C-alpha cells in the first residue's frame, strides 16, 4: 500500500470544519490539526481553517521551547480580517503565557506577555464587529490574571488558569466563512 495523502473534496470542507471543532472539544488537537491541513490542501484560502489551525497549535502549547509559537503567529498574521488578526494574536500571547505558567515559569516574568495580549485585544476592540465583546472578555481575563500575579507574587498560579482554554469552544458565525471565538 502506498502511503500518500488524499485530498478531500471542496464539498466536504464544511463537514470537515465541524470535525475540527469536535476534536477540539474532545481535547484532541493533533487530530483537529490534521483535518485543518486536509481542508487547506483542498481550499488554501479558507480563513476558518487557517484560524482553526492556529488555534489547534495553541491548544498544544506546553510552555516549552518546542511550542510552535512562531508557526501559530504566522498563521494569525495572515488572517485577512483585521479584527480577527488582532484578536487571535492577543489570544496567542495569552495562551503562550498561561502555558509557561503551567510549566512552572514564574508568573511575574510573564507580565509583559499579558500586556502584549491586552494591547492586541484593545486594538481588536476598536474595530470589533457589532455585538462582539470577545476582545473585552479576553482583556478582562488578562486583568484578573495580572491582579492574581500581584496578589501571589512568586507563588504558583496554576489554579487561577483553570478557565478551560485547553479546549475552547468554537462556534461558527452565521456568515459561514468565519468562526467565532
């Protein structure tokens, strides 16, 4: 048997996207990532698949040098929508910092990463779609984490990070070509 990847049909992209979300819900980011790559092989410009690919990479962050931060950053930088670009770059910074805290890095050393995440969320908030407060919600989470860092200087913050970012909910927006946060 020849080991060769097969290409999915463009008609199967919507169903494949739903499977990406399912595997993310199940906390199986490697499977979700594989499906994203299959979608992008069939439809290289699919913004939902690109965004989900970046998210599946951040789902795998462990706070190590082996984390594929630069790869996720490149994916998010390439998003066509300026709001999504800023929002997901902020989420990238936030998730990276949280993974490093879980890995044992002192939380006070990651304050700059949270500030960078907040800068991105603030920029996203300025250009957000109507009725979309996702950037505000993420900003507030960063503020609360920074407050905790100030309260427990030098102690572990792992218990404060339990906001279930390891398997975030992905809801498809009504437009069909972009998913929600």
